[in-house]
């Protein structure tokens, strides 16, 4: 699961990502947002389930992430599923381009949080799990849970 630093206020966590992928590396990126998106995030209205990161040229874009429209927003409210630019260093993007070109790697958003009043997204470099990998992970979790129960008794 994700590591929390002191002062982070989590908005959303993509638990499905840990079920579907082996996360090898994690990167922290800023997000370019509009005012109503920030207000909606502060109220916890974000869904990362089907999200992914697309690298286009020398820019990273957060795709398919749903940030609900702000309730008190007016005609200038944002579009919920619009692509959002990620703020990463040029060297990080170059490194990610090389890694994503390898077979089986993808970039997935793991969590959205606020650090010192700035919205951040934790991006993971993941390899897809096969069905038997998922079964093995579930079996390990069940065994661990059983050992915890036995220790408590």
C-alpha cells in the first residue's frame, strides 16, 4: 500500500492498481487543475479506478480520471473526465518514456493527495498481473490473515 508522509491529506487511493499490477517504481507529480477541480478534490470527489498516464512528446497527461463537478460551481465548472497535465521533471519523463516502451509496462495513478496545499498524484510504473498471479496474491493474503488470527488467540 502507499506510504504516507506527515502532512499529506489523501483524496483518493487506487486500490485496484495493486490488485491488477506489480508496482515497480513510484513517482510524485503535480497536477495542473482549474479552481473548481481543486475545490472538488478538497471535498474528496475523485475516482482513479480506470485512470492511466499517457506520455505525449515531452509531456505527461493524466487520462480517464473522474473529478466530479463542484456542487457550487456555475457555468465555468470543469469537465469531469478531461485530460490533466502532470508536472514532472524533464529527466523523469525521459526515463519514463524508456521504461514504458519496454514490454508490459504502464503508468497508473496510485493516489491523489494534498501536500502543503498542492494537489499531487503518485504515479506507479506497473507490470500487469496474470490471473494466476492474482490468485497467488489472494492466497498469500489469506494465509497472512490466518496467521494473525492464530497469534491473537
